[in-house]
C-alpha cells in the first residue's frame, strides 16, 4: 500500500484542491484524521495517523479507489500542501498488480444477473482439478467457481489462462450467500466435492437447510446438487436435510469413481476411506426472483444525538450481526465504521451521517437476507 512517513505535517483547512485532487472534509478520532478525497471522479478516504514523533499518511482500506495511481497522487498532493518533511515515500512505485479478468467481484453477479450460457457451479473447488475438467469438457457451458481461499482462486485462474479456458469465472465469496445473487431456475449442476465437514462447528458447513432451499431454487428442473464426501457423518447429515423436502429425488452411490479425482480424493483413496455421492435432483420450477439492489437509508436523523450517544455496540442474531465499531466526528459530519451481515461474510463499510443525509460509504451493501435484517437494526439504532 502506498504511504508517506513524515516528522512534520501542517494542519490544513479544508476544502482545497491540488493537482487534480479535491480534499473536501475531514473527521477525526483518537490518533487519526480521515480526509474525504475525490480524484478522477472517485471518492475515498486518506488517513493521517499520528505515530508520535512521526506521522503516517496512507489510503484507508475500505474505500480504496479502483486504481492505485489515484491514491498515490492524492497522498503526494496532500503531503506537498501540508509541507511535510518526508522521511519515506513509496507513492512513485509503479508496480501495478493487474487482476486476472476471470476473477470477478460480487458486483459482477448483481449486474450480470442473466447469463446467456448454461451454468455449472462448483462450490469450494480447492486445487481446481474438477473445475478445469468440467470447463475443458463443456466448452458450451459457463462454469462458475466459488471459493473462500484466495490462493486457490489465483492458482485456478492461472491454470485457466495456461489451458486457454474462456468459459470459467471465479469469485472469492461465501457460497452460501452467492446463491442469493443467482437467478431462479438458471443452473444445471452444482458440485460440492469434499466440503470441510466442520464436525465441531456445524454452523460453518456449506450445506444446511436454507442453503439447500436456495440450491433447489437456482437449479433448473432436472438440475442436480452433487455432493461427494469421504465423511460418513457429513453424508448422513446432508441426506437428512435433503430428505426433508416434501418431494425429493435422491440418488446415493458408495465408492464409485468419477472421471477425475481431486487431490483430497487421492489422499482419502490412499487411506482406503469410503467415498459417498448424493445427487439431489430438482423437480420443481421456482418463482422468479429479481437482481439484488443496494441498501440505502430513507430517513433523516439527529446527527447531534448520534455524536453524543455513540458507544461501540455489537448485536448478534441467529443468522446476522451488526457491529458499530467506532465513530469519527467532524464539523457537521459523523462517520461510523461498521461491520454487519452474515457471520460467514461480513460487510465492512462506513456510514456517513450529515445534517440532511445519511449514506453507506463507499457503497451500500447488497440486499441479501442477512444484510436486510442487519440494516433494519441499524436504522432503529441510528434513530435512537
Ligand atoms: C476440503 S476442500 C475440497 C476442495 C476440492 N473440492 C477438492 O475436492 O479437492 C474444501 C474447500 O471448500 C472451501 N470452502 C469452505 N467453505 C466455503 C464456503 N462457505 N464457500 C466457498 N468455499 C468454501 C475451502 O476453502 C476449501 O478449498
């Protein structure tokens, strides 16, 4: 991350503009000033941290601009205007990390709600052997791979490049929540191969009753949810959930080979463990759903009350949480740092409260079930 270290920094009065950057307003807390900055049409915070006897000027992580050069420029301009006596500056480094285009952000799924190809979805693809196999053998299908382990995503993306596979998109997200972004009756096959059994923390398992409902909703009629596991406990647990549906088409296999074996599978086979497959076929057409939108606030509030009464606060529900972490206050503005949503996939963002406006920053979270519940709690709390 670009940053500047200085042992002198003049206090600047805002707003001012310099070198194509607008420094608009600031809020402060304990040892940090958050400067709300605009550069090339993008808005973000830069942070001045007092690390006595030095000061660190850097970008704030939640509101990073799309290109690091915007942040580098803003840091340099601010330091120049504040007459900094610079001890360290890496803002001229041009090591720009390019992102592999097949790795998508969750926004991609909200915006591309409808895909023109038949979809396969692989959950927790790990080393990616099975995902690559499916992509190679089904050039007419789009294979969506969802993983929470970043190195696995990077590795699979690299392999897709080497193999010239253009029918894969990968996303770093909790698969249980990704399902909410997908259109009803749109997916032909969902693979869950060797999910972590989480015997001691079953709430972390990918398969649970609400995930299964969502999987059946996104599957086409005749589409399949395919679980492959070496864990007898997980097999029985999943079967118990699958059989709860009023109508269930379930097929079970024990110790059958697939065309391709994953690294995990090779290991379990060497240990002569049993391998179980359950295929749950969807038999019903589900009602259409609409694309998720962004949450927003629709009310004005009393900024002074928030400023006076704020204390960090954590609310925990069955399937959501809200954490008001800290407040930064400035002239006519209050910025609250929050995390909220589903415990498996927390949203981290600011709420900017002004006299006549309240908004999430940098963007509102998507209207997933957990986010909507959390948002209602936040609205109540912000209204006192
Ligand atoms: C035991 S590995 C199996 C990997 C691969 N399917 C295989 O057969 O080799 C389980 C994988 O699921 C991923 N995972 C765990 N929870 C997940 C979730 N909620 N959403 C997406 N991936 C998840 C883990 O990061 C891990 O790579």
